[in-house]
DNA sequence: ACCAGACTAAACAGGG
DNA sequence: GCCCTGTTTAGTCTGG
């Protein structure tokens, strides 16, 4: 299987190259681990503010104010909790956001910021995705912030009203003081709001314009609360953010019921035990779990949540000397409680999100591959790309196993190839193509770009490649040097091991009777004797069970094959058969391919079509190449042939095709 | 296990 | 003498 082919490839690539080939290597996922620096210590600067506000008020009024303020905060907090907890309870009118709409965002908001550092996010997500995610998050945060502020405002207004009413009965001064206090409250609110916005901006989560940010409550979408928490976790809140601090202090010291978000947020300050949960940098949290899960399978004795001497519980990096200690720690610190449950929930969301991400990425990959190599149109779920691609690439149905060739080196592999290999499962030999008359041309047409740029060994035999090179020319003849050039031009792989493959090319030219050397005026050129070429293919091909098997194999294959055949029938086939077929020109583009691949089979396709693969049919070989101006009668001698090939006035040459690119009209056969 | 095909490596020869 | 081109031989792998 893969191995074989791989090994073969390696072998084939003489010493020197192999090494190089492996360049592509696989990017290990290295992660980059995070730099610890990022984290910020949550610190506590700034809580003065909170106090400060208190101080504003006068005694009793102030207290009242404070009290009410706390109430408002409480409401906000509950709101937060609700959101954080998963929004399950629609209860409050707050539940404004439809579960569906919110759910995702929330999860995202919860996980990304707190759990993942920006760097990690970037590593995991593609730029566009990141952006989308951030936007989502941003939107959510803004929305929540807005709501939060709205609530506060309402509260304050309410307070104001009540107090005003009360004020009527009170001395004016008192009223004045209260109003002053309220105004201050409002100011604070605004400040708070701005602070949050600034924070968000700092984090890059919000791209609001300064002016916007500065805007008053009404205009802005502000951000605090739930969504905000994440940022707190990140450590953003650390240094002097009065507002946040105040919020935390007052609002967060809730009871244990706090959901994840809360608990996390609160952790730093409120509950000591949780302190370690603070994700200073949040990095390890998300990823670790997964890692662990996998690892734990590996080591039975270990615990998935224990690694490298520390607790891998999200946010907890407590060092534990041994498993026993860890277990103890686990039972005490991460027992079944709200916090753990909430964290677990978060983790679930993280995983879920990642899975979704994976699915999306896979889909994208599929689409990319489809676009690059095969039919762009078919976006298939990656579930079984293999089959498809295989089919695509090898219309003939043969499984050519290019397979592994690609594996070692390339980052990308021609769809056809790889898939084929995979699909076939059988590792057929790497160079099968010619053997089975595989349609090199079609394969090349489809993936020539790939081969051109990827240092992958093409899955074709030297003989088939040489033949292809020769057939692609209008005259159907090439000098050795031109053949070399074709190889290097068409395959990145052959730009490297020159000595080796050139020797192989020469060896093949000499060895195979199908390659005829013709003395030309200018020198010697090589042509292809199709008849010989066909001969050398295994006779069984025609009806060989294996062949049939191959053809049949592959779900999609049938259809593709059919289409392929149809295409061939339409385009090339006629040409091939026809005596004149060889005219290089027109045909060249198609023919080469077709012959080639179709090659032997020449005629098969048309009628039998579906069942029989092109090549199968008995050969009518067709064309023989005619040497250009040859003086080369000799050659004819060699090749018994009567005019084998008749036909071809090869000369007619068509024109342009020279470069494969042009020659192989993609559309033609592939479809 | 055998065979055939494909590939790599090398030696050798002729010509420019 | 060097390089390119061609021819041959030998050894190894792989799939049938």
C-alpha cells in the first residue's frame, strides 16, 4: 500500500533526492505555545473607584444610592449569569436574545476569549474565520453590553424618580445631593462604558471609532457583562479599570450558582480557591483537554487531566507531584459542583466549536481540491473524496496508483493520484500508467499544474512519459534533449534528479522497441511506434479481470468513466481511428492524450463504453508516427512495419499545442 | 516461488 | 578530455 509505493518512490529517487523530498514534512502541530507573558495578572488595581463612588454620596442618601446601585448591578449580574449559563432559561424578559441566535455567539464568546488566546485562535482558525468569529463575538458583546447599560440606566432612572418623589418631601439640599449622586452615577456609567469599549478595542474585538466609543450610552453598543467576562479572564481587566473592578467587586461575588462565566470572572478576586482558574493567558485551557484526551488513551496509568506534573483542568495548572496527589487535587478542587459543571460545559462548547471548525475546514479543503484538480463542481463531502477523485483522475478506470508518490513529498497532491491510491487501496505499482494504457494525458491534463510545481514523482512509467512527450509534439518526434526538456518542464520532480532520470530515459528509449530512433537531418529524433507500444502492454488488459475490477471499483467511477469515454468518443476517438488521425495539429491537443491514454484501446470506448474501458479494446493501433523528414528509412526497416501507422501525416501539425497546458484542454477528457 | 515489468545504477562506445 | 547520446547489463522491487 502506501508504504510500498512510498518506498518505491524513495528508492527511485536516488539518494540525493529523497532527503529533499521530505521537505514538506508535516507541519506538526506544534503549537505554539503560548508565551506566558501574555497573561496578565489580574490584579487589583483600581478598585478604588468603586469605593469612590460610594464616597460620593452623603450618608444616608449615599447608602441608599449604593444600595440601589448594587441592586442594579445585581440585576445585571443575573443577566450575565443567565447568559453565561447557557441561556437555557428564557425566563426573564432579558432573555431577549433568542436562544438560537445567542447560543452560538455566547459559546463563542465564552470560549474564545477566555479559553483561547488570540494567538491560539489564529493558529486554529483561518483568518477569515477568525474575523468572522471576532465579529460574532463583538456583536454579541456589544449587544450584551448595551443591554447591561440599558438596565443600569433604567435602574438609575427609576431610582431617580423614586428619589425625586421622595425628595419632594425632603429638603432641597438633600434632593440636590441625590441628584448629584445620580448624575455622578450616570457619569460613572458612561465611563464604565467607555472603559469597556476601550478594552474591547484593545483586544481588537471591537473596531469602533473613537467617537463612537465616546458616544453616550444610547448610541453605543456597549459591552460589559457576560461577554465582558472573557476579557476579564484574559487579564485585560487587570490594571486599572475601575469600572470593571467595581463590577466585579460588587456584582461578582455571587454565590456559587454562578455559572462558568461568573465563576471564572469572579475567581480572581472573589473566591480564592478559584484563583488558579483565572486564565492568565487562557492558553492551555482549550487545547490541553484535547491533547489530554488523546494522550490518556496512550498511557493507561495516567489521567487525561494530568500531564507534565500538573493539573490539566481548564484553567488549573496546579502542580501535582504524582497521580495520587493529582487525584486528590481533582477531587477537592474539581469536585462536582457548579463551577466544575460550568467549566465542563464550556469545554464541551469548545470541543463542539472545534469540531464544527474542523468540519468547515475539511469542507473547504475538499472544495479547494476539487477546484484545483478536478471538477470544481463537485464539492463532495470529504467523506469519500477518494473515490471520486480517483475516478476523476483516471477516467480510464484504472487505478493508477500514483499514490504514494505524492505522499512523501508533496503537500498537495494531485487529487487523482492520491485518491486513486487510497481508493484503490491497492497499491498498485506506482507507475502503472503506461502499463495499462492509462491515460496519462488526461491525468496530466488534470494535474499538470500540480506536477509542475510539486516535487512529486509522477505515477507514470518512464516509457509512458516519454511517449506522452513525443506524442504531444506535432511531429510526434523529439530529440533526446527535447524529451529531457519536456520532463523538466512538466514535472518539478524531474528538475532535480537529473542524472538518474535522464539515464532512465535513455535506458527506456533504447530498451523499448516502441521508441524508434530516427536519424534526422539535424540529428536523431525519437518517435513512438504505437503498435509496439500497444504490444508491450499486457495483453490481458483487454479483458483482464483485474482491469475490469478496477474499472468497476469506485462508486463514482462508473459515471465518470462513462463520461470520460463519452468525451473520448467525441473528441479523440474519431481521430484516432481515422487514418488521418494523426494530424498533429488538431489532434495534437486531443490526440496525444487520447491516444495515449486511450492509446491502445483506441477504439474501445465508443460503443462499449460503459463497461469496457478504453484501453481494453484490441488494438488497432493506429497510428504510427511518421518521422518527419526522414531520412530515416532505416527506421522503417527496423520497424517492420509496413506502414504501420499510417497515417499520419503527422506533419500536419498543429500548431500550437505545444505546451501541455494548452494541449490538454482540460475540459476535454476530464469531464 | 516464479515471472515479467519497471527502475536504478553503471559500464561502455561513438560523436561533437 | 569532456559531454552528450545510445546501448547493454545487472540488480532490486513489486504485482500478478
